[in-house]
C-alpha cells in the first residue's frame, strides 16, 4: 500500500470536517472503549497477565532468529512450505508464483493487514488471479475501492446507510435497510466464492514455534472457510509473530480479544497445522506460509524493539483521542493510531511520515490499555528525538526550543524577559483578559482565545513578599 | 518538614496566585515552604519535543536547586511527572547522577497527592461555594495515579458539590507544543471537553494543571461561554482571591 503519511496535516482538516466520518467514529467509544472496559476486569490478575504477555513477546524478540528457525523446522515437518520475504514485493511475487504453479484462477481471502502492507490484491489481479475479500469489512472496502481505516474493524469509518447504498449498487439487488439483511446478502454473494476458490489467503495472528502452526483469531467464520476449503492455502504474516508454545499463546489470548473487541474470546480460534494428509477429511493440499520482514528485523536490538511486541489488537487507537477524532485514513498507511504512528515511520521512513510521531499529546491512554505493555508515548518521543538529531525539525521549532532552554538556564535574563512578556500580554488581553490573536501561535488562536497572564510573575511578586 | 516549592513556569508567568495558593495550602498542612528564587522550567517542553540535551541541562539545574529539601511539591501533575518519571530516563547511563535524580524524584509530589498522602491535610482552608466539575489531566492521572486525591480534598469542603463530567480522564488536547503545532486537532479535542463540561452543569471547571486549564478556558471563551469559571485546584482549596494576580 502506498504511504501517503506526508499529507497528514491536510488530511486532518478534511477528516475533522467530514460529518459522516465523525458520526461513524462516535461509535468507537461505546463499541470498543466501553466494550473493553466491560470484560477486561474478568482477568483478575490483569497487570501480572500484561507483564507475562510482554515477557513472552520479549523472549521471542530477544532471540528471534532461533524461534523463527524452530518454527520453520516444525512447520516443514508437518508438511507446510515456508517462504521468507524481505519486502512486500517479495510476498507478491511468491504468492503469484504459487498461484501459477497450482493453476489458481480465483482466490478467497480473509483479513490480513500484512497483505495490505504488500498491496497484494492489486499484484494478484495483475498476475491474472481474481481475489475476493471475504471478511465482511474488507469485502465492503473491496467493493468501495477503499483502504481499511482500522486494523481490527477496517470499515469503522462507514455507516450502515453508506453500506446499504454500496450493496444496492454493486449487487444490483433491492436496497436493504437493516444490518442482518445486509449480512445475509453478503453471505449469499460470498458463499460461492469460498466454494469455487482455488486458493485461500489468510493472515496469521501468531506463529506457534512448538508445532509449526499458524493461529488465527476470527469472528465471522470466513477464516475457517478460506483456510480449509481451497486446495491451496497461503498464510502471510510478519516475522515478529512467533510465540514459543501453545501455552504461551493462551496467555496472549486472554488479552487479545478482550483488548480488541471487548470479547472474552472470539467466535473462532483456529490453529492451522500442516497440509491435509491421508488421514484428514479436509484442509488444503498445499499449505504455504510466507513470513514478511519489511523492515521489522532492523528494529531488533534497537531502542524501538518493544514495538515488535504488538499483537495488533487496536486498543491503542480505540483509546486515542487523536484517532477518535480523525479516524485511520488520515495516517496515510496500513497502521493508524499510536501503534501506526510508530510503525509507519519505522517501516516506511521517518522522512515520509514526519507528522506522525508529533501528532500526539502523549496523553498515555494507549500505554495504559496496551496488552503487551508497549511504552507507546516513550517510543513516539524517541522518534521525535531522532528527528531532532537528524535536523528534521523546522528551523522555527528548533529555534524556539533552544531559545526557551537558554532562557530557562539563565534565570536573571529569564526574569527580565518574562516580566516584559507578561506585561505586554496583559495589555494585549485588554478588559476581557483574553488574547484573540497571538503572533507565532495561530495554531492556538485560530480556534481558541488565549487567557491573558496576570501581568506580573510569581517570582517578582514573591520577592516583594506579597504573600506575607 | 522542609518543602521546596517548584512553582512551574506556567504558574510563574500566567497565574501567580496559584503559586501563592499552593504556599498557603502547604503551610496549612504544617510545612515550612521554601521557594528557590532562581527556578525556571522543568524542561518538559524540550523533552517532549525531542530536545533531550536541553532537558538534561534543566534537570541538572533542578537537582542543584532542590536536592536539599525533604520534599518538592508542584501545582502540576505533568511537571511532577517529568521529574519523577522522566528525569531518571535522562540519566540512565550515569549511575551516580541517576541515583541522585531518582532519589529526588521519589521525594517530588504533585500538590494534591502530597496533601493527601504525605502531609495528610486534615482541614481544607478554602471556603469555595458552589458546583464544580473536575478534569483529570493526563500526566498526573497516568504517570502519578492522581485521581482520588483532588476528590478527597474537595469532599472535605462542605459547600462544594462535585458534578462529574463524562470522560473526565480523556485528554483536553493541550499536549504542550501540540496545541500550537496541531491547532485544529487540539481545538477539536478541547471542544469535546467543553461539551462534557457543559453537560455536567457546573459553575466551575477545576483541574490540577494550568496548561490544560488555559486550553479549556481558551475554547470556552471562544465559544462564548464567559461564565463558567476555570480554576486550578489550589485556588479552590486555599480560598485564594481570584482577583489577585
């Protein structure tokens, strides 16, 4: 997927004015924030569980090569074929090759954010493979030619009316007016796609090193169908998703659905191990697992490694007051919200996403809910430090920061400067004691007044002993 | 006990009476308050903007000025969080300094946290009357666990009625330089907060961080609300003269 994060600021203006989007986003609070809150307390040792989950992820990341090779060995032993992809283009090439080898003309796909990184659908269409998204949200987006705006609820930016219009137009059927009817219609369109597909494509929530299995966590049942019905199954995921044992995964599974969708457990947890052998009644004849790096390995051993703990629950964006107000498209790539504001610059270049690390108040709501305790605000701040080190900050900002620091380190001059400053601002504030315009701070005064200072500093009043 | 007051640069320049209210409260709690006169800024603006070097220099200045006190108190959760939580990060590669800065951080408190948990203030001197709603500023809440403390103090005031707003713990959109760099976003977040304040039907919006309060006040006034009072918790608790500078 093309990275357009460079347009972030312009997109913010557009998204804030988008009435339909704002209506759709207002559902985040009830569906996800309150949804999580309602069930997270079921884990009576929540903080210990989060700590344990972080430790499981760290154990793998600290020795990723070992765990990946262990996974590969176990997967091969059970009949899967493992492919290593350095870039998204490599993934696309590998899938196209598998399709050609097996004479694949149609593919049914369940949700995979990693495939969005690669822009897989477009690449497969070019290779002559017809791809059908079967996750309801992704299917809607495929019809609408749009990108996902959330990693768990990809179509959260759309309301039911828009979807009803879209279905009526694309399916050429009478317009439906409630959600159940819309779902039934989608199901009827999708059912033949599952049955006819030559290839199923899925993501992978976890890779089990112990058994070489790919584990997927889903709700709609389409994941089961695309991974078992077609004769070829291709699972695509990131190299960081390895977990040592099934027991380790159970710890992560206590947290993932609760954090993501406010469910104690998802409708389906599928552990996909090996290809169909003579004793099995179903399953794919050929099981390919593609593991994508795409910059992830460059974070290993760096101060940003903690980002690789991420299990893609989306809780950080659900709870982020910035995401809640602009939605996911403004961020410009696959991953939005706090985790995306870190991953996008790390995987796609800081120079291509200069706003993302800065467009956060560092309020910390994300870090509190992160199931694997990623210190998201700290990582955002570290990216800001990198921007400073590399001279990527604007000259004006750098000057202001340095000037303020110099003043703060020279208290006598600070005293004079602040005395003058507060008097001037007090005068400008007038009778109302409000400044409607503030030179150099239009960002503030375009939408807010600036309350005028008292006109004297604490330090000078204290020196005069007014408090005695 | 000897308490060093770090008044914070925002209170120093914008609303000095919050500093004096803080002194009054600390004295009411039996503390001897000392105000180092060369104090300026804790370094948070630089730190959060990626200017680690400036933040380090300001942290060293703070250490020199405040290390001698039993406790350091600030009328701000975000500056107290900077010192307690983030100063140690600045000196993680210098064990000797790290030990000193961490020890000082452990003795550094946000005002309401200090009054409730350390000084154990019995009687709140303020005589404020009326309804108010409380905004929980992010750093105090999430870095220092300041949530119950201001409420416990307000509960000691017989004529104060706390009308809780929904999402009192959601960020108001201030975020330091964020409020200028991403003005539109910041304004929208402040606007959401103003709606929650209005729905709480309170005469005053009160909080523990002046930055957030200026942001909220700025949006309230721009929206034409000139009646809802915007007050720092120290002003309410200490009965400060709201006409004083």
